[in-house]
C-alpha cells in the first residue's frame, strides 16, 4: 500500500597504491627488449544502505522487518602483480606479452540485528572470501609500411562482483573472466596530420552483471558476447586546430536465451564522441565536444525477440505500454527502449607552465536526457480505473547506479564494460 519507492545511501573510502619498474635491454635478444614489473593495491570500504520510502519519507518497516532493508559495510581489497615484455626485434614488428595475477578479499558486515544482509538472507553473514585470478595478454604489431600499423590483440580480464554477492555464494563466480580479441589497422597520412584507425573486436564475459532494483545493487547473470567495430579519426587542420571523431558500433547478447530474451539491457549499439579543439601558442585554448549514446534495450527483450520462445520464427514481441498486465506471462513479453541522447559541451581557458584557468559550459543545447535508466516491474498506488486497487505495470525508470564492484580487463574489455553500464 506504500508503493515501491526506495532510497539508497552510499558512503565509501578508497585507498590505492601503485608501483612500477621499467628497464630497457640490448643484447639479451635480437633488437630491443622493454621489461615492466609492477604491483597494485586497492581497498574499498563502503557503507551502503537501502530503505523503503514513500514520497521520500522513510517507512517504519521493509518487507516485514525494521527499516532499513539493508545496512552493511563492504570491504573489498585487491592486491595484484604483473609483468610485461615488449620485444622489438626489428622496426617493422613488435610483440608484447603480459601476465597479471590478482588476489581479492571480500568481507561484508551487517548492522542489522542478527547480522542478516537483507530480508532474503536473514542468517548471520558468512566469513570473508578470498579469490584469485590470472590474466594473460598478447599483442602483435606489424608495420609493413612507414604509414601503416596492423595489430592483433588478445587479452584475458575480469570484473569483480558485488562483495555481498561474493560472500553469499561462498566466492562462486566472484571474479568472472572476460576474454577479448581484436584485429585492426592504423594509418598515418598527409605527413602525419591525419590518423585513421579501425578495429574489429569480440568480448566474451563468463557472467554479466545485471541491475536489481529490489536489492539496490547488481546481480551476476548468464554469459554474454559483445562484438563490433570501432572507428577513429584524428586530423590536424591547422598547426593550432585539431578535430577528432570516434564511432563504436556493437551488438551485445546473452549466449543463451532462457525464455526471457537475449538482449543485454542498457548495452548501447552505437556510441559517438568527437569534437574540435583549438590550442593557441599563447596559451589560450577552446574545445567543443559532442557525445552521443544511441537508443538501447531497456530489458532482455527487444524488437527482434519472438513472442513465443518456443517459436523463434514466429511473431515478434510488442513494445511495452501501460495497458499491459505485467503479471500475465504473455502480456509481460514486451520490450522497453532506453532513450538515447546527444550532448554538446564547451570548454575554454588559458594555460601556462605554472597555472591554468578553465571555464566549462555543459549541455549547450539544454537537452533533457537520462544518463541512467532501468526497467522494473513497478507497483502504482491506484489502478487506472480509479478503484484504488494496486496494479503492477512494466515501466522504465531512471535511477543512479552505485555498486561496490570493480572492473579490470584488457583495453577492449574496459571499453565494452563501460558500454554495458
């Protein structure tokens, strides 16, 4: 009778340290050998809580227990060591090999009476969980001509799941692996004034993170695959004037359809960024930038999903609308679309070797847009017919996402991980 509004609170302290040693050797192998050794340490201490509220006022209870629904401290620590060998036997070839090992500790402490994490897990919190993962990578760059590079990349990575999820499962699936492949080319033309690049890539995730509105966090889901093409262009118009453009086209799908669709919710199929920048020798600079996110699925169902999972060639699912009953198994098979947006930003200023001054104007066109959108089955207070009986409808809502998880992947994995948030 109070609706389903929630309040999320998050306060965190993050500490990190990085150490890296590099050296160059001649004579050990033909050509040059660059060696890099490093270590990293990061710890996140997060106080997170979730409350049931009505009109932004906290209620006395949450699903039969005293509010808040969740009140906990997450502590996640990652210690890592890595080595990279960059071998350049001749000017036309470069081989990079790398290996990284991460050790994680997940610890969760609840402030609720009895130590339960949430209404669904009322038992005392399990002990801390320790997990580790090793991630190799390899890159080959061939330069058949002075203006052209061909590159082939392979890399393992991972993302760390929510600390609460890690301890609830005893560490199972706490560090899902990501495997990425990339092949592409980069050309430098017009006396190096024009730089063009294109890359075909694929990223396989062992487990996708999906948003859960009821728990106020993320949950591990099934394996996914992303693949697409990235295009880049850089052009020096004048000695002080530069233009750039990046276009990413991608398709993201769950590897298997379990009857609830294959689309990865909120994974945009199109991302465009670009702009023009002026840098005067006197120190003055200005930049006009644009960023565009295309429309993306709001749920695992999209316009290409079949209405009957048992008949993939049959009719497609319809778009969701308020007249559909989310409790009906047939009517609930509809698709939501998270709207895309285009935003222009302007920055200008003056910079010297000792100081700088910058003025930024964001969203020049005053566009109305949502940076975060999530699709949930929602309950409204009164039915459309005015009877006052609560009804359930599928709708798309905007909500900020703050989750104590971390991503560490190859370069391609980082880009794709950002794409999926």
